[in-house]
C-alpha cells in the first residue's frame, strides 16, 4: 500500500469530491469505516468495564467532523457518549458543520478548553478528533492543554486519522502530542505514521477504505510502501481441494541446543499452524532428550552432536537425507553462541530450497558472508543487534547509524538476501530494491521466542510456494496481526500464545484459511 503525504491525501479528497461524491458523504464514509474498525478492536481487547462510556474530543476542522459522526454512531449503538469540543457546533464549516447538526440532542456537547472531570471518569474511552493531519508546528492553546490532559488520564485513547500533535508528513511529535492506543487512518497511510517517532505514538495502526477511486490512488505520488491487511488478503488464496501434505510443502527447521530447546519447537509449531504440510525439526541428539512437543504433529529428530548438545560438524551427515526433500529450510533458532561449524554452515547454504536464517544462525552467516551466493532465495530475520553484526560482516559498517530502511536495503543489495529487520515498523527489503514497512504488531511481541515464531511462519509460506517477497510480507504481517488479536494483553502474551493466534489471524484475513 502506498504511503503518501498530507498534500497528496488532500488532493485525493479533492479529486473524489470533484468526481461527484459530496464532501459530507465522503466524511460519513470515512467516519463509519473508522468506527467499525475501532469498535472491533476495542470490543476484543477491552473488558466491558473499560468501555462503559465514550468521550469524543472534537476540534474545529474535518477531524472534528469525523468525531461528530463517530459520536452519533456510538449513540445509535446504545453507548453512553458525550462530546467535548473546542468550539460551538455553529462555528464549524462545510461537512463538519453538516454532521454536527446531525448529532442527536440526547448527546451532550460541552465546549471547553480544559476537559472536565466527567470526560475522564473510570471506564471511559477517549476518542481523539482534535487535529488529525492539521498539525504543522507546536500546538497552541487550547490544544496543547487538551492533549496533555488526554495523556494524563491513563484511559484508552483512539485517534482518528492521526494522533493529534503528530506531524503527518515527518512523524515529528511536538512537545504535546497524543499517545494513542489505536489509530485508524483514512484511505492511505500518511508518511508520519510510519516514521519514528510518529509510529511509536499510534498504538495499533489500521487503515480503512473510504471510497477514493482506485484510479486516483494509482496515479498518486507515493513516499514509500507499507503492508496492511489489504495487501495480504489477496495472497491467502484458496487451497486446492485435492491437496495433500506434499502439496502444502515440507519444511525443515534446523537448530536448537541444550541451552535453547524450545526455540526450534516454536518455529516448527508455527509453521504447522501457518499451513505447511509436514514439518521436521532437526536438533542435537543430546537436546532431543530434553524437548517437549508443542504439537504432536511435529516431527522431531535428534542428529549427531558429539555429545556436546550443540550442532557441530558431526551433524552434517544427517542433514542431506532430510533437507533434499524439503521445499524450505529454517536455520538458527536456539542454535546457541557456539563457534560456527564451518562444514555445517556450508552444508546448510547448499540446500536446494529457500532458506530462512534466524537468531544465532545470523551470527554464523556474518562470519561467512560468501555463503549467501546461493541459487535459491535466502531470507534473514535480524533484530537490531543482529543487524549490526550482519552489517559488519558484510562490510557495511558505515550504515550502522543510518535509518532502518537504509540498513535493510543496503544489506539486501549487498548480500542478495531478503531482509526482515524486526522492531516497531519491521522493515522488509529485497535484493531488487523493494522496501516496505510492516504496519501490524504491538509491543506484546517484545518477549522471548516471538522471533522463532516469525521464522517458522515465513518458512511455512516459502514451503507452500510463496515467492520470497510475498512470504516475508505475509509472514511478518500475520505475525504482528496475531499479537493484535491477543486477549491476554500486551504484558502477559508469551510466544506460545501466538501458536493459537496465528490461525485466528489468518482466518480474520481470509475465508480460505
């Protein structure tokens, strides 16, 4: 999906209105779509006592108009709702004035420069409709004070289009800017929502279709690419009715050690949940005796390890009989920080199938960058620390302080690999120069083992025949979306929980899952 500037978004709105869609109709569409997305997230993530009432905080412009529509929809759904506005409804103009007039009299409107106590009562959800894309510098009164109050309430906050105070082009957060838990942006994502520190203030980020004609979007200038649900849904096509386990791919996960028995188990189980037909985990024989299967369908084999509990050159002889039948291989989860085994990594690099390298496998790769010269696709999935090791190993240390996009793109071109640089706004890059920012995910993923799940997801998609660019986009988005669906809350989610959430995420995205 295209990332665009504020001016391009205004141009798209203008062209749509000029094509015959009234501005008040466009606003209604936008707000309805945002409302449906917002309610879906809140109803799933918040228990009832956290959403007993809604305080809609409305500004003077079109963002305020969206807020009035949402207040009306909340009332129509039987919710307790009140509007707190920076101006009288009679002072609004255009479509915003139209929708303010449609607000039922039963919904109270309080004009204020400070939020009254009623706006922050326990159990309230705050709807930020103050400024949207209208921020271009430090906030003036009363917006600065209102934003400070919103952030001080410790209540759930939903921002409409853009968290107020964020520059939608640069992502700069002014001294006062809303810290949202959910942001629902309209039509196309704005550059500032995918650029630090703006992304860090959006919470869960969703983008909704508001009816901009597709030909207008195709002609619009992009500032980058991002990955939302609409990009992934077409990739999750119907599976063949006569398919069998061979049809859906054989994946091999190679990793594990006596120190990290669970990592390859998580990767293998995630691959099964993502649709791989048959998954085999190969790990050191000594470690095999210590592992517990997360799923009985997972095939786990111990291979020679010289009694060390780690993969060594002695493991090489056991690889070829298994990997030569695989449609994809995942290497590295739980490998441990032992000295790289030269023959082993050479054998892994020579497997005749797409290869995903994760965790300590990346450190082994950094010691032998020449092994990326493969005929099949290679995917690397570093977190920021591992990325620094890879940059150094591939002679790209000068990129250490560059942007995440520059790091990922530079490594992809130099190494010929597909790069998944993990973190808030995971950056995806291909050797051909494609770069995209993943929009899904929450800080619930900041816990041990979630990277192993991601490696398994990508491996499963490769084994099912996805091209590497589609596999890293779909795998990364599904991984993040699964975390968004968690009812455990961000603090309590563990990697094991994702194994049950991956199928749910895929089912939400596709009726064919």
